[in-house]
């Protein structure tokens, strides 16, 4: 069964709250704006969603007032739209500036709340998009995407401003994630529902959506660890005491270390993987449903060399086991369903004599 993910959850209490507010407005005699003719705000929202489901972006834009936003608009195109969703629209209170809609797909639903700007002769939607945020590759998160593919339309997430966070806008509707990605699309790509809400200008995190697609999936975990082992093998081919961009080192300010003594002028360095680490994606409760990379089994490498022993005041064989430090590791999911890994440039030596 296709996974359907909805970050815009129904807020059933909001309808009751609006009814109470509407009654108060009526009681104090505040006038309600009206449109000429038979046009109602609910008709504007219905026409907007109809146009989007038909893939007619130009028509849909006639019903909105473009918000002032710096969000990435790469997915606000007909190519990123899908018709595989339904909706219902209602105006549950006497307020003419707020309309509710239920967007449904695959048996699940998300509530959208549209704000409208109403004048004497027209009504325009002022929050036409769902805004999402995510940490792009290299942004310091526990996971990265080389590209984000929604409904078959792919683009590279980029940072927005100084925060290092990507914020992007989506039309309301249903979106499949990574249709062409072998890892995400087996057996079927996950689907999530995008729905605007009354928190105008604030973005919902996309992390929980990705977390639900990645956490607890055996195929994802096996692929992640197989690619991790391949990456560590490549690192181990470096004849360097601290391979650049790799998660282990035996180098200190004094030279080479086995955790007990320091050595100088190493030659014939050779790394060998002794134990491969194992990791998985896990939830991070401290950050509201986002995810992190959790080490399940630690790993270590073995370094041999010939070096000058400062303590013994002579040259001799060097042998040490060094920990594989995965703190700061950022797996990056590639379009084909494989992972590559970004890693901080510097790692502390954590070694002991072999």
C-alpha cells in the first residue's frame, strides 16, 4: 500500500473557535465584507483548487495575491503537480475571509485553511502555498538530499539566506517523493499532502516527512550500511595518518599517536578496517520529529607504520587501533538510491596500542 504522509494535520478545534469568534463579531455589530454578484470566497477557493488539480497554474494564479516570500519556487510549476487527489471546500463560519478545505489522497486527508483578502469586487487568496523547510546538503543536518524529487520534478535544495535552511513553496495537493529513486520507490514511493494553514509566512519542517520514509525501513538500512562500508574502504586506502574527509585519524600536533606514545617521521603507513560500524536513521525527539543518524555498532581501523618512538628514542614498528568517529556524519541520498557521505574536515585521534 502506498505510504501517505501528511504534515498538515486536521485541527478540529479551529472550527469551533471560529464559530465563537464569529458570534462575537456579530454581537458587536462589526460589518462583514461582501462581494458583488453571487461570487463567494468558497467559490474562489474551489476554483483555485480545481485549476491546480487540472494542472493549470496560470489560471490558478488568477485567484491569489502573490505573497512576499523568499521561499524557493522551483516546484511551483505544472510539472510538479498531480491530479491524483480530491478536495472538499466549506465556509464553516460567517467569516468571509477564511475558508477551510480537506485535501484527500490514498484514504488520508489534510486540512487546509485559506485566508482571503476581500474587497468590494473581488476576493483573493493570500496564503496560496504550503511552505516547508529542510536542511540542505552541507547544512549541518543528519541527512542530506542531492536533489528533491516531487511528482517527478527534481531540483537541488539550496540554502535560503543566512539561516542555512532551505524553505520552499508548494501548491496544495498530493506529492510523491522520489518516484525515480530505487530506494524510496520500492515498493511504491511515499506520498504526502501539502496544505496551506493560517500560520502565514511560517514553514513546516519537511524532516518528519523524510523521517517517516527512511526510519525503520530494512532496505534503507542495508543500503546505508553497505555504502558506508564502501566509503570507509576508500578512506582506508589513504597512506596518510589523517585521511582528509574521513572518520578516523592517528595524527596529533606532535605527530603520530597510538594513544599512549607519540611518534615522528612515519613511513609505510597502511590502514585496514578491523570492524565496520553500523548505523541507522532514528527519530530525534528533541527536534520535533526530525531524524538523526544513530550508531548501532561502533567501528575501528588498524594502522601500521614504521616511525620514530620519542619515548624509546628509536625507530621501530608502529601499530594502533583507532576508533571510527561518526559524529557529524551526513549521509547524502543520491537520485539512484545510493548514499554518499559528507564529513567534517577535522577529526580527533582516538587510538590505543594494538
